[in-house]
C-alpha cells in the first residue's frame, strides 16, 4: 500500500524570525519621532479638552475629548487609506 502525501493548500509559508537588532536597524527614526510627536499632541489636546469640558460642565467626566488620545491611530489609518487610493488610481492607468 502506498502512502498518500497530503498537500497543505492555502497555508502561508512560515515567517522568518527577525532579530531585534535587525528590526531596530530597519526602523526609521523620523517616523518614530513623528508618531511620538502625534502622541504628545494627543495627550496635550486631551488635557486641554478635559479642562475646557470641566469649565463647561462643572463636573469631571470623559467625553469626546478622549478621541484626542487616538490621534496617532487616526493619522495612520487616514494615511494608509490615502496611499491605497493613490496606488489604485495609478494602477488603473
């Protein structure tokens, strides 16, 4: 009797592990600085929004000012979406 070989269909190849030193070498310093600045700006906007909301409401609560903390995430999503749209428009030509 012959052994049957099973083929794994749809399996992604295993990823190679990248060392921390290699990963850090590929890291772009300007990008890290940009997202760090966005994070600091988000925290400052949150603090300013919380102070303003306290003055308006008269009590401590968290509302829409908490969205300022998501500033880096929103920037990344928006930038990735715009890049995809531009790439799609170039591919259609």
